[in-house]
């Protein structure tokens, strides 16, 4: 397998080989197009935080790149398995594997909270000020800051407050099946169904939305009339993998995170890829201002 990346690289978080740039400066440079950054017999989905990237491989276990934040090996494993997530306000949500999600501050300054009754959790994702949980039964739960209630995808009521997990009922009984994957970042949340339909919701007052017609209700996202096999979202960009094996991107490109020459892309644009013969894209992911592509033979 091979991992390709583009975008923000201020801490060399896209350089697993730790090589310096090939010029007279020690300053790292952002990547403006997708470049191969790692090869291995197996590469899992990467986890990208502000200053680091880590990924599980067959040959060396967890590989790290960039300035490693104060993250325990246990939390790394949970982040890579999507049973933990870190919001960009420093709050951590972590599933204990026995029906309870613990929420706490990474600085240890806030009281810990516990949430149960959500079922067996398959995935946790975080946006700027809150979290999304996906159960093995395909149910989606959200919670976070009430000031950004559009990211919740559900009404805020006295019986279902913003700060506690609430079910996103509009994602129940969808035409193409249950939700199989969630992705969140910035003020945008994505949910992908078993039948390869993509839904999105979110937004922040005064901030231009990455996607058109996005609101506080889950809305279908159309990408060149293709089924969507995988997706990732950053602070202000989105990357998806279509059923034809094509990669499409949209949004801000200030750090090269779209792998395209334009500074911003307002409509879904296919990324030109130079893959080896017999190599196909099998997954995509996004960090705050980075994008990743996984390819296999």
C-alpha cells in the first residue's frame, strides 16, 4: 500500500522519512500536490492533528511524523481505531468499549463527563466545538456548543440539550441504508450510508460554507452523480472517493490541501493522480489543512 498526502507541513507532519527539504533552508514547506509519503504492506487510515500525523503499518506498528503532541500510546491506538476523537477546543471524547463515552479536557482543567445509552459505538469524530458518534446499529449522535447548533443536525430542546448526546433522527431510515461512516472538522459534519450516499450539515454564522445549501439539517451531497465510497473533511475543505475510483475535492486550498493549483475551489473538481500500473485508490482522509489518499495494488 501507499500513502499520498498534500497540504500543511509546517511541522514536517507529512514527512515520515524525516528528510530535510532539498534547498539551503531548514524550513519545511507545504506540499502543493499529492506526493507519496509512505509505503508498506499495510497502511491504516492516518490520524492528522495540528502538528503531527500518525498511522498504523504492518512493518513498524505506529509510525509518527511531525511534532508529536503529548498523546499517550493508548490514546493514539484509540484515535487510529476511531474510538476516540479530539475536538479543536482541546476536548477529548473516548469510548470505553463497554457502552460509555468519557469526555474530558486534554489539559485536565475541566471535570470529566460520562455518556451512556448510545449503544455499542463504532466511530467517534470531532469538529471544532463538539462530537459525533456512530453506533454499530447505524445511529448517529451529536453534542457540543449550543452557539453552533447547526453542527448538531438536530433540534436543541430541554429534553435534548446541545451539551449531551442527542440522536440525529433525520438520518434514520434513509433510502440507501444505515450510516456506515462519519467525518467531522471545522463546522461541517459528513455521514456516508451503506448505499454510498453522502449527507452533510453544519455551518457557522458569518463564515462561508464549504458546500452549497448546507444547513442544520442533513442534506444530500451530489458529487458528479457518482456514488461515494469514502470521505474526509478538514477545517475548510472536503475530499471524497467516488465509485469509479476518482478523487474529488472542494474548498479552501491556502496550504495546498486540495492538491490543485487554485487558491480556492468552488465546485467539485477531480484531482489528477499519477498512480502506478495496477494501483487503485482505496481510501481518503483529511486533516485540518491536509489531505490523504490511500492506494493499493
